[in-house]
C-alpha cells in the first residue's frame, strides 16, 4: 500500500509538471521541473557540474551499481573505433568514454587483427569537449594518472555542444553520454553533431531514458526521487544537484520522440536500444 501511495504521489507530480511544461513560452526552458529563462539554464547546469565534478564518477558507480561502465562499453562497441579516426566526445569532461575509445584503438589484439601501422595510430585524435572546466580538469587528472598527460591522441577542449568550434565534416564519430538532456536546445546540439561529422560518420548518444514497464517504472520512480537525492547529499554533499538530475530525466524526450529529433537533424538509419528496461537508451545514427 505504501509503495502504491508513493507511486501515485510521484505520478501526480510528474503529470502536473508535464502540463506545466506545455505552457512554457518560447523564451523559457526547463531546469528540472523549474521554469527558467533560456539564458539562465546553462549557468544553472554549469553550477550543478561544478559542484559534482570531483565526485561525479563515484556517484555514477553508486547510483547505477557500476552498470554505467557496461553501458559505456556498449556505446563504444557500437562505435567500432579505428586507428587514425578523428572522434569527438561531447560532455565527456571526466574522460570516461574517451579513455574507452582510446583503449579500443590502441588494443594490441585489435591492432594485430586489423594490421594497424604506427603511422595510423599517431593520426588518431579523440577530442574531449565539455563546457565545464572543472569536469575537464578531472579528466586531465585521470589522464595523468593513466600516464597519458601529454598523449597527443587525447585533446581536451572547453566548448559548447550547441556551438562547437570544430570544422564542418571533420569527425569520423561523435558520442555524447549523459549530456544531451542538459543542453538548452537539443535541436541545436543535434544540428552541430550533424555539421561536424563526415559523410559516413556515426552519431551515438547514451542517455538516461524512460521506463514503460508499469511495476518497474513505479520502483524506478521511487528509487529516483527518494533515494538518489539522498545519496547525493550523503556522498557528494549536494542533494539539489541530484534532485535536478532525476527531474531532468523526466523532462527528456521519450525514446521514439528523441529518435525523431535525430532524424529531423538530417541523420539516417536512426535506431535505439533500451538497456535495463529503458533506464538508459543508446541512440545511433549515420550521416550519409
């Protein structure tokens, strides 16, 4: 009975906010369940990631039970990295995805199978782009701990997903993990991804998504709203940032709608794969 009561309460709350969001005017956007001006959102999101940067990866482990590692491996597996590629990982400041791509490219087994020469390896460039310098600093520190401080294949760039500094048709691949729901204009971020990719380039997005299985959804909502903010307060000393996180997931477009947005940006062969019943989804597409 208690679970049903909490589930009804959370469902009512989410429904009320969906109705509220529908009434937002063109110069407003959402920050979790709050209405804010568009020009304020990037600052608010920036504050969130400044606050959580030092504990970001630890909290990912705790919140997902370590599953985020498998999800990222799946993402990189779909990318199929290759020696000499130019790849852009957006909102990837801590380097978690970039290091996996690097390891895949430099894998001794993979190099032997593909008969990769050293010249091709040296041409590999993995750009880690993040709007938040604190997140990038965490990534650079992790690179140093891996002995990759001065590695020329890893390039750290402070930049905005909605206004990338890279040339048109310059990247073989584009990944964004747990980042696109934080941008102010998803359509602009997708348009920029399309712009910078070469013909044949792959777009991959890993994001927290929507659970549709009724009983599982109730449990997931209960965990999200009652447990995650408390974990944020206990481990990171920041309840509000993790309250924003769970609210931002509920505001993010459902899987089918997001797939349509990717197609509207010009991409072809748009697909998505639900993991853990839709807790997360990997969307993939190609620029033809």
